[in-house]
C-alpha cells in the first residue's frame, strides 16, 4: 500500500512540474518605466506635503538639473519636469505654466532652471507660493532622481521624494543631449 502512495505522489509531482513548463508560466517581472516611477513618486510627494500645501497654493515647475552641474540639464531633466507637473495637476494642485509668459527668459533647450536664479523674484513675478524643483544623478545602471516642493517665502521643503529609474535605451537617449 505504501508503494502505491509513493508512486501516486511521484506521478503527481511530475505532473505539477510539467505544468510549470507551459508557455506563460515563466514571465519576467515587468520593469518600471520612467513614467510609472514619476507617477508613484509624485503621488508620494503630494501625500507627504499634505497639510503644508493647500489647493489654493500655486506652484512653478522648474527644470530638473544634473546634481553635479546645477546649471546643466538634458532632455531627461525636462521630461522629468513635464511628467511630474502632469501628475501634480492630476492630484489637484495648481501649477503655473511659465512657458506661456513673456516675462521669464527661458534659454532654448535648457528650460527653467530655478537653482541658478533668484527664487524669491521668480515667485513674486508669478504670484507663486511654491516651486517644484529636482535633481538627477547618473549611476551605474540607473538614474537617481530627487524632487521637492519648496515654499518660496522661507525655502521650507513642503514635500520631497526620491526614486530610481532603470537605465534603459530610452533613458540613455534622454541623457545623450545635455544642454
């Protein structure tokens, strides 16, 4: 009788193991994309700014810059800004589009780099109470991104987040043309 149970158990384990070889059972985990990483990070930043940032506050979004050269950005930096801005608006925050204004000089291909400007003057010109700013650093196999919402009146960080973006061919292309 025990030999019968042993044979049945062996046959069952072979059948179960065979099922794992069927197509679709060995799918690799989906790698996060740049946009999915930004979406998650923006939601975290809005959540941790809760109570310090109201829906009446207005925000200026500035170009994310290279952490080692604050006067330098890339297509990646401008893309991070655009994606983060979209997510902030989706979360009910008021973001001023400075590209439509004549009073702010925006260097072609460089964007609106707040870290190299008079922050208070910019806030006054746009009647903004906060600014979205960020940096990125290229590392082996990934880009590390830091984003902050900063109150202009006293430079208090209202919300912050950091995230990593896998260095795929798309991210490499976005980094390839620095300005």
